[in-house]
């Protein structure tokens, strides 16, 4: 099997017993701790000549405020929070048409600096918020008429950490008015892609919208004039439909007028800018029918579902289409717009989606799967063959390294497996909890072969211990599987998950150019080898320092790393290879040995 064929299935972690739940207050809401400290300040516009902003919204949160506090600024832009307990707080401010900012943040969306209060302290702050950019224009239909109630979105490419792909995500959206006009305001400075899509009548997803031919229109007018449909004649009706074009639908259209996201123009705006005249004409696109047959080694199982997903990794897949085969295994999807798709029969180890029939099984309970890639270009697609195959089986054992062995009855443990998703796919793949036998062995049946990625980075045992144990390695055939995107291709029985009592520890302190602690940033530590720069890599860690500017990360695998303090990162950006390449230019290089504890000082400039 391939060197990394299994890693995604197994960041295996022992399930720790949950702590007893804290008893809530009698009214069901936790109470804020009263104190003698306070925060007062003013909200100003962020421009060359700042001015106070009235009726701005100010929010305060902190460990001592379970439900947070909110205020609205006075006519002079001032606000105050009194009776606060000592501790760190986060304060943010926003206003209609302005960008919401966190106190101490260097750009919208980035982390601000905490406000640390002592007993009796009165802290005064100033929060500046920039006016957002505006994008405006008109949406018209294929005939050039204004299109009311059309959806319009300003979208940005963002890294989807569940798949490792860059996807278009709506930042702000609106609907056109009765004149087809739209106005999107409050946009942060940056690069955007503009998308629109008309609202369709509520009809089933596989219903075709058909353009009437000239003959059909003439026939309808004749029926109205003569007061009888019979006057048009059966032959006339058949002739009209014979020359009628195929079904159509409205597809999402990207500015300046393309249905292909990759061909869209990028709009760059700055704070306070207003861009008008960004007009888009929507288009009809032809729809197609997809026909195929599911070939099963047994009779077609009851409740089998066939799924149709978008295969474009750069855009959201939306809702999947579902259908069922007939007794002979034949299936069809109607009303499909142009694009790349995946047709799939997939196993559902968790029992399927809510409300769905049982998963497809053959004799003996084996779950089967099948995939086919389909390109739709406006013509019907026929002859799709889904030959069902049994899933692969992964098995192995859990071992522990250390001066002592855990005293645990393996047969009573259920080991959760982190959520995973097939790489370059919009299909989530539910995986059940793992049951160990009395000797610590496990088996995971019915997996679909293919590449996978972890969908999150907070895997127990990687950054936080399970009890006193850390995940050290996951191997198959003696080769490490945790250090790259994973590719499941065939069954294997020699997987070894190793837990250890030892873990590396890197303690970092970050200061500004004047030597003062700077808690308003992220400290990013990442492997120097670009091969480890992928979503949810265990060799990438980004943590906000505490108010004293200190940060500690544990269980980074031995190797060479780069460490940098970054003040302008949005959540998850540290998994983006383009961002890491930029950070590497100013990073400090360091090396960690197995089990080593090291300290490192960083300065943010």
C-alpha cells in the first residue's frame, strides 16, 4: 500500500471520562462576578480626521462575563462598563456601514489585544473602526429587464481547512430591489468576486424550466382567441414541442458575466471606497439529464441512495441531489446545469443521514460503494455505470511507550476517530467510533478507497494529552502516516498507533519593538519542510499568547521548525501555504529533539 494510505483514519485517541457538569445558577444563566474595575472609552472613525461615532455597538467579553456585556455609544461616541472583576477582557466595536474591529487588532478579522484589569483599575481605551467599502450595480435578466429579488454576494477566496482547498465564501450579500438594483456595503478592504443568482419558484430540484418556442406561443395565443385548446389541434401541439429548445435554468453568474468562477474578474476595494455600475446580466444555461445503472454483486438493496455532488473544489457544493435506483439498478437525475460532478453510492457506517433509508449492504452485512465522474456540458449524459465494490478494511493495534502501562480494559473503550473528508471532494465521510478488543486491537471495515484529509486540527492526543498520554506516531508497514495528506487505497492489517508519556515542549515569549509583552498576535510554529504545509498538519501550531506574551505548544514531532509572531492573521490562515511562505521570510529557525523542552524569544515588528 502507499506510504500514507491510512493516516486519516487513525489519529486514534483514548476517550477520557467527561468531567461532571458545572451546576448552573437557579435561573439557568451563570452569574457574572462583580468587581470594582471599569473600562471606558470612545469609538472613532478610522480616517485622516477621526470623528466620534454615535450609536456604535460595543461588546465586552471575558472569563468573568459568561454571557458578555453590550453598550451603545452616546452622541460623543463614548461608552463605559463598570463593576468589572479583575482579569482579561476582549472589547469590540462596530456600526452599520462600518467594519467591526476588536480593540488592538491591526486589521479587520484579526485578533486584538486583551485588556487586563486589576481590582479597582479604570482603563480608558480608544477604538477606531473604518468605514466599509461599497459595491453597487444592477442585475438584469437575459432580455435586459431589471431582475428583482436576485441574490447578490461579494465573495472572497478562503482556505477551507476541512479540505485544504481554497473556496469562494460569501462575505456580504443582499437582494436586488424592484428596479434590479443592489448595494452591498460594510465591506473590508480586499479582493472580491461578485456573484448573482435569481430566485426561482419553489419547484423540485430536478424540474426543468423550458423556454417556449415561437410555435408554442402562437398556439397559446390561438387558444385564447378561440376559447378552446382543441382548436389548436393535437398535431400542432406536437409540432410546437418538437421544435422547442431543451430545458434551461439560471446558473450563478460571476462579474462581469460568466458562469465559471475561475473566469470571474477580481474587484479590489479599499475602506471607504464606493464602486458603482457593477452590472450583471444573468443567463439561461441548458440543463441535462444524467442516466446510468448501478451494477451490484447482489440484488439492489432496499433503501439504496445514489448521490450527485459538485466536484468543483473552489465553490461550495450546495445541497447534494439524491435519487434511488429501480429494480434493475437504473437511475436518473434531471435538470442538471453544466459542471463537473461525482455520482456516488457510498456506505454509511453510522446508519445514513437523518431520515434516510438504511445503507446499502449485500449478503453478510458488507457495505458497497461506487463512484463515477461526470462532465455536463448542456447535453444529456447516458451510460453511466456504477459498479459497486466492497469497502476496504483497516486493522491494527494500539501500543504505549513509557515507564508504565495504562491500566485499562480495552474492550470497554470506544475510540473516537476525527472527522475526515475525501480530499478534492465535497463529500463528508462519516466514520464510526472504534471498538478495541481486550488486547488493544481494532478493525475499521467498509472504507471507500481514496485520498482523505482531517477536517479539524484539535485531535485529542496531538496538542492536548489523553490522560497523561500523547500520540507519537501512526505507522503502516513501519512508515509514518501522520505527516502528509493521506491516501487510502487497499486493506491492511499492520497499522500501529503509538502513545507516549513524553512530548516536546516549546515555550515562546513575544514582545514588541520596545520590549513590552505583545499578546495581540498569533505565534505560528511550522515545519521548515514545505511537505508539511497542509490543512490540519500536526507540524503546524498557532496559538494566541497569554496577556504576558507567553505561549506554549506541546507534542510537535522532532524536526526543524520556523517560528514567527504574526499580528494580522485571520483564523486558520496559518494552514495556507501562501501565508506560510510569506511568514517564513521573517521567521526564526529552531530544532526540536524527541522529548526536548525549549524556550524561544520572538519580537514582532
